[in-house]
């Protein structure tokens, strides 16, 4: 990308207003600084628009699907309108269901509980644990990490060709890696799945906040994502897609709201008629504020325009990658190579540094929040690092000598609310820490590296 193109991308829009943008934090070296939140891949800050919408509704909060009163009716309308907004945001097909859950993890566990008998599941070892682990009661084939998008498609095609030809099958794949940020060939994987009679669910937790996601355009059967990564951290998530497996399955939770009719039998037992709609898997009092906040975020991102948001994020990605490339001790982790398209998620290791120590110094000395560890994607990170499952060393000591394998990594992530200054400060801090070292002493406390303030 040329300098002129980068400059143009930088000016396309300002960051979207988010909560916490003016929060200051103390530095261990003295003074305070505006906090640079660069851990969006874990939880993104709430959009100001989302917060304002929730605050405006809060006085009118009432029970959903339960009451005849005005606030109950208003809350029910709000909840169902949120469902329609999410369906539109995801480009759902006629007949698709939008089920409100707690998170991506909850959504995929719900789908796992709805699998038909003898369903075979195919999942790459590179998945986040939310999409790697829910299938333990099914017949699971774990696919090796591919090194190119084409290899991912070919690996899946071979695995599907070898399966039992007529039984149900499901492929689970991420849209964007929570470790490398790289985009996966979802449309091509969906075509391969359908060509072999399988269905596919898209884990869009890291994709939806950064790129448009259309069920129809990608031709996926289901999509799952979390509100807390979509600038709506109010405890809600989404599973959207085909209704048949969901309607045929026992309710994910048994209780009020999921049942249409309950009656006592003569033998003292209970007969239950369950709903056929999304309510079948939404037992209990719905999280109307969580659902409304997701709908608000969907509207805000749509109105801002993904073309504009993607262009600005590309500038931020280029800024970070160019800065890290100037530090020989830094190695950026990647499956598909430097030229692979990606979202604002970058993981790396620093020769001679313990990752927890480096992340702690970024926080304590520069007011920068990143994440270190294995990012709930242990097999992928260990594949990228070439390391065995081991415990991180003491934070005051180097994790690995130059040239040796690291055990953990550092992740920086950002999005629509990130100011330029935050990524620029991050790049400058990395260079200073590598060149000059930490200015403070650190110790291990409860498994975490923290500044040593005992002196």
C-alpha cells in the first residue's frame, strides 16, 4: 500500500465514539495517561450510541412475552424488533431463525445440543475454544492447521469425501482468527461443505465487528457471534440460521417461555408442547437489554458504513504491522502469510521477553491494555509458536532466549473506536521496551506478571 493510499485511508472517518475513550489510568512510573484499550478481540468497549439507546430505554424496562401492561408490551416489541434488526444485519433468508443467547460460546453449544443423531462434525484445530470444544458428544474430526486458504478448502474436501456418505454432517469454521486476525475462505468452505452434503456454521465473533456478514452471500447455514465483541457488552449473543435442526431438537433449556402448553397426565407426569419458533431455545426471562444493545450496534455499524470502517481499520493495521516490522526482535504470528487479508487482530512474540512481562510493562508504564497468553485457542497458538504445552515462566525472567521457542504470545487488537494515537503509542512503546528494557521491576502474583511495589 502506498503512502498516499494510507493517508487517504486515515482520513476517511474518525473513530466511532465509545465509552472509556477519556478514561485515565495511573502509571507505575508516576502520573496518568489516557488508557489505550487495545484488547478489542477479548471485549470491545460499548459504542456511545449503544449506551445512549440502552439508557433511554432503561426507565421503560419490563417483562418480555409475559405481561399485559404498557411497559411489558413495549419491551416485547423492542425485543422482537431487535430480532428483526439482527436478521437484516446478517442478511438472513426467509424462514431463518434468530435466537438470542448469552455469547458465541453459548450459541455454538446450543447448536451442538441440536445436532441430529449420528451427526459428524468437522472443525479445524485452529478454532477458538468456543467453536472447538462444544462438539464433544458428536462424532468429531479435528482437521490440521492449513497454511493457505486453498489448503483449508482442500483439507475439508478430503475429509468430507472420506465420511459416511448419507449421514448428517456439520462444518464449523471461524470467519476471522482471534489469534492472527486472518480472514478465512468462508464462501469457498461453505461451497465445499454443501457439495458433500454437509452444513456449515460460521463463528463470526471476530468477523462481524469488522466486516459485513451475510448468511445469504456467504451461503452458510448458521452464524454465531457475541454482543460484547460487537460494541454491545450487555450479556447477549446470537445464533441465526436454518430452523429445522433447531425446531426438531429438544429445547436447549427447559422452562417458561420455551413451552407453549404444559399439562398434567393421569399418571401424575407432565406433557409439554414446545414452541417451534426461536422461543423454543430462549427459556426464562429474555435479556431484552442485551438483545436491544446488539440491535443498536448493528444499526450503528451499518449507518457508519463498513466500507469506511474497513478502510480506516486497514490504515491502523498497516501502522502496527509496519512499526513491528522495524523491530527485528518481534515476530508476528501468521498462518496464511504476510499478505493475507485480516482484521485488527495481531499476535506476536518478542525474542528474549516473557510475554506476560512485556504485556505488564505496556500496561504499567504506558497505559496500554493488550492480552498475553494462548487466547483460548491453545492448539493454534502452540502450532504457530512451535511449542509444547508448558507453563509460562516467572515474569521477571526471560521467557525464551533469542532464537528459542516462545511459550505464549502477545495480542494487540483494535476496531471502530480506536484512535490513531493509541496504535501509534503502542508501536512506540514496543520499540522502547525492546531497545531500553522495562523501567520497573515486576514479579509474579497469582500467575500474572505485576509491577513490584514492595520496595
